[in-house]
């Protein structure tokens, strides 16, 4: 079927999505941290602590980070939390319930970000 | 002790926070729904469905609604989800971990909303 | 009926909504303009020009200003455009269709602002 | 003339803007809807209803959707409404009055989105 | 003169603006910090460090905090930075140039926040 | 060293960042201004005036424009102000203190924009 074969081919060219995101992120984090701005360094450490297990478990916290990133419409933040959610073994159905909350709370302007989130999630799940 | 007695007195005047919020909300919802705008009616129904149990449980969904409301800095939305979280028996420690995610993701501009959230939570827990 | 009589009484105390908004606005505009900041003065003049008739008529432009204010969740901006829309003779049904667009595009975080918009519109229509 | 010939060439490479936007949109909508999340499905249906003729006509509603998308700085939402506005036969002058409202209400941070909107509109008008 | 005498009287009733803001802020900070959420505590410490003298002086940093608070339309954040700017001896003219940048970058939705900022600044300067 | 040589090569492909940004900006500004929308024209003139020397000097004003652009997460606005800051001879250390304020006030959603800002600044400093 025409659409699906095109679709399949397209997916092959999309396969760099995850690695390119991670590489750019790593490279620029190095540049930024090399400047030794103490406030930025500490904020980034704190960011890591925020998602550690506490009264809430790690899965819930990642979902909180994801929905917050979606309603604030930060594509890179969304990708980061999708990557983490994937590592933690969260299901597609769970992801889409988070997407639904984000779309309802944040409105239809969240839809384009949901498209990119869905695309990235497909990539992670391949 | 001076601070705490003042504090206690203050809390008595604050004791209307929850009821006033709920009354105004109910009253204006009636006004809005009386106008029979179909899109608004359906969106509001959908809003209720969004937080129903599914792949994610009701508690997790309420926390998602809360953190989304906090980073978008919507005080009334925050109060609504705090009320729901309280009904569901969530603990103060859990609430503050949601507050922490919201403050880290959304930055220090979330702090004034965190103050009002903390105040409302104290009211709910009395 | 208990609810409606309370409601009626409430509306009497709300009757200052419009005049208080306009008075505070006028007073603070005077304070700001008295400082002679040229950029602010020119921006404010430009703001008036923006809503003048052109390729689009005045009614359409006020509705554009209203929906923009709603999705950006600026209560005072909403009140200002509701006042203008009322002067131009727009109907309640038209207003609620603008509210609907704002709620769909901007999501449920627009609801609390819709409540305050609906309250202000009731005041204007009395 | 150097600038305009370069410009003309550039426009040939830009000519895929509209089709690529529509294809990606269609493809990802299929992915998302295939997951059968009821809330997302219903919200998307509701989104279509929102812009149907009512007390306000279809043209006005599309302009409301456009200006809301601009002040919320959602490029894909802007493209979608520009496409609809073009189908409805709205003029360049009308479009730029919407752009003006968005720039005044939303400030100079709307300018980069106005550039991309203007580029897309040129493409639609070719 | 009628307007100014009313204005003067009004100012007497406004005179609690600064103290009430500071008292509520202090009280709720105590409530929040008493819950011992480590992420929140560290973020708040970091917030203090952010405005310490470095490559940029303290005055410039406070103005950065102020303009950021204005475009993000956080009234309490604005009040906090106005208080600091006042302690540092910044002039009304300097303040209004910050207001101008915020109004141009963030658009006319910043105007209502500028009114409240102007009101608070008048209070601080009395 | 593997990482740095890759990094160096990467930087060669990035070298078009600044010129491409400026060219697109110039080209689309011409398109927009050719439509003669008076409100847009005047706003853009006003934008230039906003950053002229006054009670605050030009350097401070550019930093205000930069931090406002960062917390509002407008990549193109950030690039514009980074270009200006570079022309004015501001140092990397000063830039990173602005980045730090933006990250603290606006939260971790500002991080992806900080990465792109850092990349652009490296390009300007080569």
C-alpha cells in the first residue's frame, strides 16, 4: 500500500531523531558547563535530584516532568522525558494518557508538540 | 508565641478560602453553562473524562493536572486539583514533590503560585 | 429560591466591578504617562490605532483583541475588550463563541479566566 | 536584480513548505489517532466544531484561531489557520491586520513567528 | 484639586501594599520551608546566589530579574524585584526604561502588570 | 582527541548559523514591510528606539532584551540580542550570568534555548 510503504521509508530517514537529539544535547551541555557558571551548574544538578525517588516513585515523577514539558511546549524537554519514560518501561497507552492531559489542560496549541512527541515515541519503541 | 498566635488568627480569617473558591466556581459555571455554547459544554465534559482511571490511576492523573496547572501558573486550576488530591488522600510530602517538579521545570516565577498552593493545602488539611 | 436570592444579593455587591476596573485603569495610566517615557507613550498610542477600522472592521478587531487576551490569560485585557465589545453592541452568543475558541485553543487553564469574563459580561449587560 | 533573483530562487526551494507541512500533519495525526485515546479523539473533533459557522461566521472564527495561535507563538497552528484563511479567500491586507493585532498584544517576541507566517502566506498566494 | 485629593486619599488606603506583600511572603515561605523539601530549599538558595555580584553588578542583575518577571507577568516577582531595586537606589527613570523594554518585548498584555508595578513603585518611593 | 576533532568538524558545518539567521531575517522583514501595515511598521521603529541609550546604557538594555527573550523562549529573539551583545563587546562570562538569571527565573524549560544560545554565541566569538 502506497501510504504505508512511503511511511516505512520515511521512518528510515527519521531513525536519526533520537541519536541526533542526544548528541547535540551532550555536546552543548559540555560547552555550557565548561564556562563554570555556578548557578547553572547547581540548577542542573538540582534538576537531576528532582526526579529521584521520594514520596513519589520515579515513574510518576518522569510523567510529571513530561506533562509539564508538554503544556509548556518545550519539544526538547518532551524528548528528554520520553527517553526516560521509555527506559523505565512505560507503555504507549500510559504515554497517550499523559498526552491527553496535556492537550486538555494546554489546549489545541499542544497538538503540534504532541505530533512530534508521538513521532519520537515511535522511534524509541522501534 | 507571637508569630504563631498571629498566624493562628490569620488562619481564622483565611478559613473561607476553600468555600469561597468553590462557591464562585459553582456560581459562574452555572452562568456559563446556561448560555448553551456546545463547544464549551463538550470541552468541560471532556475535562472530567480526562482524569478518569485508565492506564494511569486517578491519583497519578490528578498529580499530572496539578503540575500542569502549576507550571502554567493558573491559581484556580491549582486549587481545583489540590481539592481533588486532598479527597484522594494524597500526603503533604507527595504534594511538595509535585511543587518541587513545578518549581524546577517552571522556575522561580512558580514560587508565588507555590505560596498560594501551600496556603490552600494547609486550609484543606486543617 | 435560596440560591438565586443569594445570587441576586451577590450581584449587588459585584456591581462595582466595572467602575472599579475603569477607575484604577485611568488612575494608573495617569501615573505612568506622567513619567514621560517615550516608548511607553508611543506603544499606547499604537495600541489604539491597532483596533481602528481597516481591511477588517472594528467589531472583528475587538474580537481578535479579546481572544488574544483570553488565551494569554490577561484578566484586565479581557475586561477592556469586553467593555469595547459591549459598546459595539456585540451579543452574548457572539461573546461565548469567542470564549469557546479561546478555551479550545488555550485549554482548560482558560476556564477560570472565562468565569471572570462571564461575570464581567453579566455586569456590562445588566 | 541580485536580491530579487536570489529571492526568486529561494522561493523555488521553499515551494515544499506547504506540502511538507500538510504531509507531516496528516501522517502524525494517523499515528496518534491509531492509538485510540478517547480524550484526544474527542478534543480533535471538538476542535473542528469550534470553527463552524454560528453567531460568528467562518471567516471571523478562522481569524480568531489565527490570532490566538500567533500570540501563543505556535508556528504549526499559524500555518494551519493561514491555510484555512487562504481557502476562504481572505486578503493579504486582512492577514496583516491580524498579524498587527498579534504583534501589539503579544509584543516583539511575535515578530519571528510573523516572519514565518508571512513566508507561508506568500507560498499560499503564489 | 479634586482628582489629586482623591488620589492622595486613595494612597493612604494603599499604604499597606508593601507591608502586606512582605508579610504574606514571609509567612508562606516559613510554611513551605517547614516541610523540608530539599529541591525547593536548594532552588531558593540558588535564587539568592543568582543575583549576587559577579561579572555583572547587583543593580544590573536586579533589573534582569525585574524585566524577566514583567514579561512573564508575575506580579509578586515584580514586587520583589522592585523592592530590591528601591533598596539599591535605582531611579524612577531607570525603572520606567525597564518597564518600556518589558512592554515592547512582551506586548500590551504587560500593561496591566505595568500598572500594578507603577503603583507599587509609587508606594516604595513615598 | 576524538571528541574535540568531531566537535571541530561539526563547528565547520555550523558556521552558516549566523549568516543564515541574518539573511532570513532581512529577507522576511522586506516582505513584511512591503505590505505597508502601519501598525507593524511603527512597532518595529519603536522596537529600535527601546534599546537606545537613556537612563540605562545600551549594554544594559541589550541584556534586558536578551533575558526577556530567553525566559519567553524565543530563539530568534535570543540570537538577535546575542548578535547585538557581541557587537557591544560583552564577555562570555557576562552572557552566562544572563543565561543563569533566565534559567533560574524561567526554569529548566529554558535549558534547550540556553543550548542554542550557547551554540550561537560560540559562533559569534570564533
